[in-house]
C-alpha cells in the first residue's frame, strides 16, 4: 500500500480540478492525457471509459504518474508516481461517481453529466502513490 495524501497537499489536490495522467504505451513510450479526478480517503481516483488508451495501458502495465499543478502564479503542484489499480468494488465506484458528478457538474441534470452517463459504466482507477514530489513557489 502506498502513501496517502494528507495535510496541505491533500487540501491542494482536493481544490484543483485538472490533472495530467501518464501511462506506458505498449512500445514503452509515455502517453499523457488530461483527466478529471476525485480524491477519496487520501487517494486519487480517475474514471475513464474502458476502451480508452490510458485504461488499456494500465490494464497491461500499471505504472503511472499523475501531475496536478497550478497554471498561473504562484506556481505549485504535485506529481504522484505509483501503480494504478483497476477498481471493481461497487461501493467505491458509487462514492467516486457521486464525488465526480458534484465536483465537476454540480447536479445530476447537467447536460454534460447526462452525456457521460450515456457512454456506459466507466472503468475506475485508483493511484497507489509510491513517490510524491511537490513544488510551491508561493512562499507558503
């Protein structure tokens, strides 16, 4: 089991909205894509359709890196390197589903949320953090 986020970095990750997830392609090259995410119990979770490259990459090679950063000054961010686990537990999937819907769409009647629901049941990935690197140029 990896490291859980806590303290100011858990708050930071909980407040930011976007991340870039890197996985390993079959040829060994990195593949990076922007993702929505939610934090549950100090760990980062990402949902994606099972036919997406990132999901297929993780199913084959679970090594990942996720970067969450502030894009304007004062710059700060966190990079989590670790191992991704595909989550099948329905209770965890429901918690993630609810957290993501309210975090990004506000309510279940949102047209964007309705569209995502029409795509079917997404895969859920939990990032098991093995190494965490942070930077903070805000002086805090």
